C-alpha cells in the first residue's frame, strides 16, 4: 500500500509560487556534472516546478511529479518539462529510464522504503539521487534585533503545530535511511532580499503556520505582524535572508 499523501500544501500553492526562495544555479550545474548522461531527470514532489525549471539548462527532458494538483497548476511552464500528478512512491516512469532524481524540501513526507524502491526501479545503472532541504534562515549581524523575535516565533509555531516529519528536516536529513553510495557535496546557500510583505508571504507558505491559522484563525499572525512592523522599521526595506541547504547525494547501484 502506498502511503496516503498528507496535503499540507495545496491551500497555499500560490504563496509557494510567489514567495519561496530560489535555489542557486551552481546547485544544478553541480548535479549535471555527477551523471554520466543528461538525457532525463525526475523531479519528485516538484511543487511549482522550481527545481525542474533549474534543470532545464542541463537536461534534455525533466519529468516533474507532485501529489498536489493545485501545486502543479501554479508550476513554471517549459518545453523540456512534463508535469504529471503522482505520489512519490508510485510514478509512471519506465524502468531504468532516469539519469538524475531530485527531491527538494519534501523527502521527509515520503514512505522512504517504498520511494527508494521506485528510485531503484526507474534509475539507470549508476544514476544519481539528490535530496535536499532547508530549515531556518540566517540574517546579517546588523539585523540582530530581528533574529530573536523571528526565532522565537518559529520555535513556538513548530513546537505547537509542526508535523512530526519536520524533525527529519531539522536534523538535516542525517537520520534518514540513505541506501546509496554517498558522495561528498559542496555547501550551497540560497539567498533572498525581501521587504516585509514578501517575508510574510513566505511565512504563509509554511505548513505549520497554515495549521496555526486553521486552528487559531488569523489572530496570532496579525499580532505577530504588528510586532514585526516595529522590529522591521520601513516595511519596504529589503533584508537579506540566507538558507544553507542540507543535502545528500548518492550513486544508485
């Protein structure tokens, strides 16, 4: 039996498309150097296709799947990308057809045993799997006054409303099974410069925040926004946010 898809994402699919930070080009360039051929990639749990789009500069064809139809409805269009609706554990791709498999910010939701069986089935011999995620952001030293406020907010929200699976991401994916010949990877970092409205858009894309709003209505977010205005200063001021990527890459035997 395939694990039932926990849909924490369809409701805020527009926020994912508009406010999620983008992965650095160097990440996709690195992945392309690890495979023998760049004919076909599978981006699993593609969301709005952010990773799939990044792969188009290096791969001839990208199969991008997601269990959320609404997420795919907001996806970036490109001639090289074929989107389809599918759970991670059962995807309609041919045996030994894929050079690279990617999963960004999602593998903690999967039934990993079943997913890895699917990986083994569709990967070409010696293919590559790359999983990564990001958790908390870094701020520059001059934003020290914001750091504690934002960390307190995140800690409170995830302690009360975070799904159990998020712990695997917080642990940087170091505690998940990874039955592949693991490769040493460079450190990649995402960066975004946001004004206050853009940052709040990002917060509203977070599953634990959405659950808090569902349980407690919008009052906690309104209260937080009022405090954020005072700490941020000019709401149009751009602040640099940085997320280190927690990554595991392996060769599939």
